C-alpha cells in the first residue's frame, strides 16, 4: 500500500490532511520520526502561523534535514500553506527577516490588498504543464493567508547538495487585491501549494490524487 507521512512539528491543521489522504486509500501516518518520514512514499509538510516560528519548529525536530534528504533522493515532498512559504529563501513577516529552506528562490511578503488575510475560495492561473492541477485547472481552492511569494527566482541549492536543474519548473498563480502570488509550485520531487487542498473539496482531493500518482 502507498504510504505517506504528514510531518508533525506542531504547526498545521494536520488531522484534516491525514483524513484527506486516507480517504484516497493512502496509508497515512502523523509523525515527526526521521526514519518514517524519510522512507514514506510521500511527505506532506503542513504549516499554519508565522514563517519564522514554523521554521524554528521544523528545525527543532530535524524536519529541515528530512526535507533536504528526501529532495536529494528524489522522493516527493508537498508543502502546504506556510509549508509552501518556508520552501522559499526568505520570509519577511512583521518586518522581521527569517531564512527559509531555500529550495525555491524568492521571498515571502505581506499581500498588497485592502483586506488581509486572503480567506476563502479562489481560482488559479494554472501552469499549462502542471501535474498537480491536471483536470482541475478551472476549479476553486481554499486559501487562508496574509503572506505569499510574489515572484520566483533562481535558487542556489548547491549548499544542500541538491541539484534540481534537470527538472522543469512549473508555477501557478493567484490574484488577490493588488498582488499576484505563487499559488502552487512544482519542480521534480518538490511540490507546494499556498492553498489548502485538504479543505478544497473534490478539487483538492483530485490534486492530492494527482500528487500521490507521482510516487
């Protein structure tokens, strides 16, 4: 049976993700155990709250090492919400700079909108070659966030002994207020969504099904 781990580091609405994957027939475990997380067919890194706090929590249980080791080995990782944001190089939350995992080039900044957070259902400008969004390109997904990445730049992953240059980069976008931000990112074993697929009904279930099919 296909196995996935939802990484438990104290930040994220983890139970709903466990249920969403289990409903697809995936043997899903909630744990921060390094070996289980490394060896699972897929790893979900959730995230709720502040960028810096999530990074600190992840590092406290060696989650950064788990992510790097999996990506280095070509094993699928899916970051969700702040779990997407911390894949970027930097976060600038409340005026404070925090380092992310550095697997995606760019920074995470406050949305430029009259009302923040961006909360509710929204459509996405899907990358034409997106694997995650195949079959649900025109559907709506559920967002809850105040910060996002407005651009993707080249990331130097050499310090982590990771080379993603052999994979195409696929970026899907969403607009809110005056911001156009990264809604989903895909490059080889690394996938990430700013929205919550586990809270996005049938469209979110199909996205997770598409991700599981990459295992």
